């Protein structure tokens, strides 16, 4: 399989390329980036199977020609509200299978509308596969399996875990931070009463997490909230939230107000956030506090044997504590599963990739090489306190919380 790592000179693309290059099914990886020096540095670090070239993602004709020489493109060019749909359109035209880390709900919905064109082209696209969305979707699948009928899903992430590998050095703020400013301001799409609606961002939401009690977070615009109902037709409500300490959440709320009143645009707000080093943990242990979920979690409510129930699944092991590792490694793992799972069309992870296959493939890339059976930990409202405690004890991440 010939893989094009578009945007592979960046942190997340480089993390994905390392995993792809090491896999025997991949015959070659091309690191394509507008910054040739960065692409070359990544390629040189990954061995003879990997090469570099300069590419402009906004040059449609040139991009289509490049894509036609590859079997799969792994796209990490962001922000996706600008680049997701045009690059997927180019991949469809080229007939090249496609995987990305799109974390914006609006382009996610637009890209899903390209399903018919993708089917006609015979190509397979998997959008939104990284940490959140991606791993979080797989956690939601595992939590939902515990119930006979799923009515609500809350997917979430710990804001302290969303730290970059290194300081951003390019012109302007990093794409990931601009994305965050877009998705904590204005209105965001959510599933309510079985329908997609727009609500103000950063609304307070509380939920019961078995084993941890009542937790509180703030709503964020992420694809999980607008895609999971496609896999769970009985779903009435779906929300993505961020959790974190009060200082971080207050800072986000302040930036939201400045953006919503027009005092700042998202790019300037993102620049301020990048300079706010106090929002980033100084040590890994700062990510975890007693009573706070680990970096990624999903909570499902519904019916089990005719009675109300709650099931929560957390990520129990991780490929690393930076955005690059937490996003890039799952991206590569999912990309490697696409050839076996592929169906023409545009898919999200929960509708294309089997959760058990995903976590089994992710496990060898996680810290300590955990067994596949310990990649997640699930607690339920019908289990005893002791049973839920034992579930948490299987996780080295939750050990940090206690």
C-alpha cells in the first residue's frame, strides 16, 4: 500500500507516518507538506521507505495528480473547516482512499454528504479518526454495548491532556488551537430529542459517571455529537464535552465572550491561548485529579433489561500524553484497518471500524504494551462499588487519579 501523508511535516502527521512506515503492509510513505524542510526532516528520520515532497493542499489539480499515485491519503492538514472538504473532494476525483482527523462538526456533515460521489468513484473515506473524534467514538461503542437501548451519549476529553508536543513555530497560531476557538464560540450543533440543533458553546452539562459520581463539563463543537446517532438509531441526545480545572474553563469562557462580541477573531484568540502557558500541565500527573475522568471517556444512558442504566467506558491506556501521540497514532492504526474494512463511501469510525479490532491494533503502540483486553475500562450503574473499583484498577491511567 502506497500512502501519502498530507501535512506529514506537522506533529500529528509525523506521529502517524512513523506508525505507517513501520507496518509491513505499507510499501512506501510520501511525506507531503508545503514546508519541504519539515517534510524532509520527518522522512529522513523514518528510513528508506519514506520520502518527502512539497505539496500545496490548495492546488486542486496538482493535489489530484499526486493522489492518483497513491492508494491511501492520510490527511492532517487543518483546520478542517477550511481544508477538509476540498481535500476529500480531490481524493474522490483521484479515486484514492482517504483518512483524516477532522474534528469540526460542520465540515464533517458536509463531507458525509459526499457519500454518493465517493461510492460512484469506488473509493472509501474515513473521516474523524484520532483521539476525539476517533478513540472517543470507539469508547462510545463499547459503553453502548452494555445497554439494550441507548438514549444518550456523552463523549468527552480532559482539556489538560490536549497539549502540543512542542511550541508552535509557524506563522500564526496552530490549526488545533484555531479549531478550539471556533468550537467554543458562537453556536455548535448537538443532538437533542433525536434532531440536530444549534446551541451556544460551553454550556454547562452534568452527568453520572459510575465509579466517579456526578461530573461536570462544558459543551464543545465536535463531530461525535453529530455522527454517533448514525450508528445508534435510538439515540435522543449526543454531546461532546471538555472537562478541566476551573482556571482553564474560565479562560475558555472569557475567550468565548471576546469572540462572540467581536472583540477578537478566532485566530487572535488562539494566539492568546497559545501564550497562556498556565493552562498547560507542567507534568503528566497534572492531567489527573481525583474524581476527574482520564483523557478520553464516553458515557451511555438507556435501558438494560427494561430498567434505566448508565455505562461509562474510559481509555485505560494511551500511546502518549501529547496531542501528537494521542491523535497521530490512532489515526495511523485506523488507516491500517481500512483495507480490510473498506466499503465505498464516506464513513465515520463507528460505522466502518470494529471497536474490538481497533483497540487490539492500538494496544501494541501504547505505553507498556498492554494486552488488548485492558485498553478500556467500563463501569456501570448496576455493578457493585467493588466491581467498578476493580474495573478502574485495570487502568494505569486511573491509577494516577488516586
